[in-house]
């Protein structure tokens, strides 16, 4: 009797479990359907702004991680300390290069798969990207500790005090590398399915923690540079936990599951190839930082004497952090545009693709004009706020104003590269991604300083952005011509053929 009763209970529990699974699946399908309708039918301006603003704020918050550390460290009043932290932008760019490769790669694929209503495929891509990001982050951590001193020297921290401070800061950043890489994947998957607000929450929580801990650890506990690094590492860990909880709590369409992790190389290849343009862009940013730091050290010393090298590195480091805020506007609006493009291109709503491109480009350009105007006017105050030396303030003020001239040109190059990345033309996407830094910035930073000394170092980014803008124009025209052909083809497929009697 007892055995029979146990069987009935077990059977009842099994049926109840199956019913819950069916209910959960139905709820996910309903969310997926609503999201598809939203992405393919909502008014374009409202959709782009709704997705772009949270994403832009998220990207700006990411930039504030570095800016906050640089600001609070600068209050110590030593250009060598500021230079050490600024030089490690190259290390952050390497970690971002890996994270963005998997994040942007998986995000582009997820938005396309959701546009095709293939949620299982999206789960597989997201879970696989999360797993490989974790492994890659651990590898960065390991190799970073093994080659710590050579890496710091490569990044431009060659002088005694700057090298020491850089090693101290890098130690904790490397410990956070796995969580940073995984966070980039979670962020981009959330954006890909149109949950930009959820991704913003995780970043904002991390930023608040970082800003709160910086002064506490640097000054109250007298940890100096190490305190800034610990604050950043802890904020990245907490931000990761918040983002992961979004997936574990069932608030997303895409799910991160162990059983969905791909067992074959094909999925990883698709993720890496799709995200490769982002890798090129970020790894070139790291390389450009290395060249800039070396040029700043050399020509800063020529212009201002022995301490001029540290002053120039500190000044360029601060300008780079401010410029990252500007670039995050283009990047953020572009990433808000990415899922709209993916959904509608897959659904063959080419009229909406065209509208999305034009509106996003116009919106991002207007924002950049506003940001550049504010920065140009406030340049002296911004440099003085970082408590730099008189020499560093003078160098930084002119450098920032040079860059403000070409800031409004940034969106076109980035928009063109992101568009080709999402629609699957990886060759053109990679070319556009490397053009700004690889084709134009590196030659500029190698050539202009030898011709114009420190002024050449200060103007090289503006020159690169000017040429990158014009380089993107023919590819933009090519995309719109292709879009016209795809529209005609789609209309021909929809037109019913009639038989003659």
C-alpha cells in the first residue's frame, strides 16, 4: 500500500514538473513573440532612442570605471602615479578586445537568430560565448602574471616609479579579467534581445561601487594605487554577479545553460569570426596606446625636460579617458542600433533597416556635436580638475581641443563597420574596424611627431578620425545600394505569379 502511494506521489510530482516546464516554455515563447513584434513594428525613432540611450549610458559608465580611477589617483598629486594608471589603458583594451570579440560576436548572432525565431540557437550561442569568455579570462590572468614586468614596459611604463605603480595596479586588474570578459558577453546578449535597461543596471551598480570605494580605499585606508585597482576589481565582480542574476532569475529570453554549450568548433568559429572586427578595433586601440605612450614620453621630455615625459603621459592618459566618454556615445548608440538591425534584416524589413541606419547616424552625430562643444569650452577646467602639473595641464588642454574638432565625424565610420558586421559581411566589417586605428592612427603617431614634435603627438588622433570618416563614405553608399537590391528581390518573392490561360 505504501509503495503504491509513493508511486502515485512520484507520478504526481513528475506530472506537476512537466506542467511547470510547459508553462515556463510558454512564458518564454510569449516574451519572444512580444519582443519580435516590438523590434519589427515599433516606430523607429522611439525604438532606437529607447534602446540607444540605456546602452549609451552603459558604455559611458564603462568609461567612467577608468576615468574614476584616474581622477582619484590624480588627487595624490604625482604625475608618475597618474601616468602609471593611464598607461594601463592598453591592458584594459586587451581585456576588452577579448570580451568584445565574444560579446559583439554572440550579440550579433543572437539578434539574428531571434529575428528568425530560433531561440534554441540563440541559447547555444550565448552559453558557448559565456564559457569561452571565462576560459579566455583565466588565460589572460595567467599570462599577465607570468609576463607582468615585460608587459608593463611594453605599455610605456619604463621609468622606475611609473613601472612600480603600474605593476601594483595591474595585479588586481588581471584578477578581475575573467569576470570582465564574461560581463561583456552577458551585456551584449541582453542588448541583442532588446533588454538594454537590464544590461545598464549591472553596469551602473558596478560604477557606483567603484566610485564609492575609490576614495575610501585610496585615502581612508591609505592604499594608494592598489586601492584604486582593488575598487575597480571589486566593482567588476559585483557588476558581473548582477548581470548573471538577470539570466538565472528567468528575466531574459535567451538562457545561459551548461547543456547548451557547444561541443563542436563551428559555433565558436561563428562567434569569433563575427566578433573579429571588434577584436581588431580593440587590439589596435591597445597598440595605439603603446605607440602614444612612447611618443608622449620622448617628445614630452624634449619639450619640458626630464619630468616632461611623465607630465605628457599623464596628460594624454586623461585626454584618452575623456575621449573614451565621447567614443562611448557612438559605441552605445551603435549597440542600441545593433539588435534593431539584426531583427529587421533577418525579417527582411529592409525599409526599417534603412530608417534605422539614417536615424541612428543622425542622432549619434548630433550628440557628438553637443559633447564636443562642451569639452572644447570646458577643456581648461577638465584638465585642472585632475590636479595635474602645470605642464601636463597645458599639454592636455590643447590635445583635447584638437580631438573635439573631429569628434562629430566618429559615428559614420563606426556605424558602417557595425552594419557590415551584423549583416554578415565580415571582410568589410573588419576592414572598417581597423581603418581608424590601423590604417590612419598608427601611421599618424609614427610620422607626425617626427615632423611637428609634441604638436604632432597632440594632433594624430584628430588626423586619423578625419581620414577614417571619408574612408567610410563609399562603404556606406555600397550598403544602401545593396539594400535597394535586397528590397527589390524581397518584393519579387512576395509578388504572386499568375498563369496565362
